[in-house]
C-alpha cells in the first residue's frame, strides 16, 4: 500500500531550485535508502515529507491516518531535561491529557464545582473521557515502555537522570530515536541516524530498523548500514529521483550497468543521427545544385525525422570528485611504539578515585601498516591520539615516534581548522602557494571561487572534511592519524579517500566506526575497551568473525 505519493513536487531556496518535478511513491512496508551527493537536496526532501516544507508545484498526498516521525541530523532535544524526561515527551498527546486531568482534579476539589450538581457532572464526564483516551493511548504503561525502549538502545537506569547537555552526539541520536520508537509512527524519516554512533550503537540501530513495522526512509552515507537494512535505494542526483531494487551493493552494481547500457545506446543513436544528418545534407546540396525539388524534399523529410527521434541523454560516466592524492614516503621501520601507557583524569568529586581511561597500553605500528582503532564512544580513542600528538600528557608509560616520521592529523570535529581564515588563507598558511595556485588547488577539492574567498565557518561539515583532506595532501606526511575521517563525507568522497589510502606510501592509524571503510582500507584492527588494547589481524569482517567466536 502507498503511504505517500509525490507528484511533480519542487522546492526553491532563495530563488535557487533545490529540485523540480520530482515524483515518488513510498510504500508502507519497505525500508528505502535515500542516497545522493552532498547538496543534492536529500534533507530538504525529508523535510518536505515531514511537513516542515511545502512544495512550490505539484502535490503530496499522504494515506489516511498516516503518522510521520522525523529524526533530524541534530535531534531537537531540550538540554536541561534528563534523558528520561526528554524521552517521556515522545507522546505529546499523553502529556496534554495528563495536564488536562490535573486541571479537572483541581476543579473537582473546588467547592464551587463540588457544590454545583451540573458543574460536577460535567467535570466527572470530562475526567472519564480523558481517562478513557489516556488508557487507549497506553498511558498506564507508558513510562515503563519508555524505560524499556531506552534500555534496548543501550542506556542503563543510571543514565536516565543524566542531562541531555552531558550526552555525546551518538547518545543524543539514540534518545531522539527512542522517542520515535515509543510512538511508532507509520512513516519513519531518519536523516543520518548513524552519525556519531559507535559500533554497538550502529548494531542497535540496525536491529531497530529491521524489526520496524512501517515505512522507513533513511538518508545515510554508511554503505554497510544500507547493505544490511534497506529493501530499495532511491538516488537523488541532478534534481532527479531514480529507483533501484535491493540494497546498496546491488544499487551500485545496477547503476553502473545502467550507465554502461545507456552509454552504448547513446553512442549507437548518435552514429545513426550523424548518418541521417549526412544523408540529408547530401540530398539538400545535390537538390539545390541541380535544382531538383524531389531531392530537397527528401532531405527535409530526413531532417524532420531526426527532430522526431526521442534522443537519449549522454550519461555522465565519471562525475567530478575531489582530487586527493596522498603520496607519503618511506620512513622508520617502527613508526609508533606505545609502552605501558596510562592515562587518568582527576575525579569530579575529591572523595572518588581517579578516572582511569587508559591502563598499561602496548602497541607497535610498523611502516606500511593500515591499522583501524575501534571501541565504544568514551573508551579513550581520541585521548590516545592527543597523547601521540603531544597535545595531552600521559600519566605513565612511553610513546615513541620513529625518527623519520612526519605525522598528518585529521581531527573528527575539525579542530585543526581556523574557522575565521578564508580557504585561500588556510591553504597558503599550509604551503607556499600564490593566490591563483591556491584557488586552483581548492578547485581540485570541489570548492568554487566564491567559497575559496569565504571564511571556513561558512562551510558545511562535508566541505570542512574535504578542506582537511586538502591540508593533509599539502603537508605530505608519511604517518596519518585519522579520527573518523568519513563521518561527514558523501559516498563518492569516501571512495576517493579509500583509493588514496590504497596508493599511500606510508602508514595510517585510523579511528572509525565506518565498517565498509574499515573493510576496504585496514589490514589490522586494534580494539580499545575498558582501558586496554586487543589486537585482531585482518579487516573489519575478520575482526567481527573473531569477536563472534
């Protein structure tokens, strides 16, 4: 059954069309992956489906009784509320009923109402109606349902009283997700729900989506997630929607097959059109030079035939991507050696013990290795990077960097960027480039001239990621420390990074929860949990298999 029908819808932002004349049918029993490059309009399309925007043209029809739940990239949560308080606001109607019941109870205690038989009767009838609706909506067991949902998403009872302001980005996503699961809307819209989630959080998200009884539309750059949960993929590109059956891997294969088929048909048709045009021109030339009206008519008839041909569009076989090249160079055999490393932070309360983050860590990274560093959020992965970079002091142990090692660091939250510098100033600060050379270099990373002259704070998360990649390329290190490098990259840019790392003549230590990325680039996984490191040879799939054993 069709949950939502879009017919020729369009959205314009400041006189700039985001997309035009889109048509789409969303079925109530499928999970759809909505993919496309950054800036294609995926989030705008979700906002249109959610009712936050209205279409400039066409129409959008929802099935009768359809309810919609929308998880934004940054969930709209009140920072002063606790986890439980925020989750309990999932059903706005139950909250309204509880407030109305409280007002009725106050009225029932009012002598003016209690002493007036008609007023008392009206108050009792209103109370009965409210109690009936409260029961029908699951009010008596509502708090228990909310708590159970939070537990299923990885929260302990002790977490219920944490303020939202104290949560990580991944935990906030899970609270927003919990609110939607509680009310079970018939259409679930998820915009980058996996961003900031650790591996355990992603597993919980996948299980929830797979078991969801309703329609789900998910925008994500996580190819592993899209492989596991979606029934079909809809691509938004160049202002058009194209539908593919199956998961992400099937979509990628089918898209390439369609492009190659279209390219063949285009070439065949172009040869036929060229042949007809040449024939028409010959007939027209002969007819005019010999004053032969019959030949002229035949030539014009062929030209009209060409006009009636339904021309096949020339497919874009290779779209422009960022020009990342990580050259690197040979250095020390021992690139990084960590010996008995400890890191403790003072407890918030002087009566408590110190907070031990890293305990007796040992790690050796040799030249040419690609090592993936995984572990739950809060395990201390970024702290370990800061110690290796010398930005944080260890509490004990040693960190040894090889004598001929140059480190290049990619920061998850873009802390290495000066937000007030322009992009031109940023790259010229990193390397001796003329202004024109800096503009040309930035163009290789898909930045326009106007963007090059703008401050960094005007960039989106994905654009800041590309700028950091550009700086890594300029600095030419032979040891890369990458902290969640694919978090804000679209799929095409993530693939460019994967290819660049494959060709990189150096060493890389990579923090990532992107399982598809880890499968492609690393040859070894080290897991950090409870302050200790455990080593697993192979890529993410090998690590996962070893863990399951």
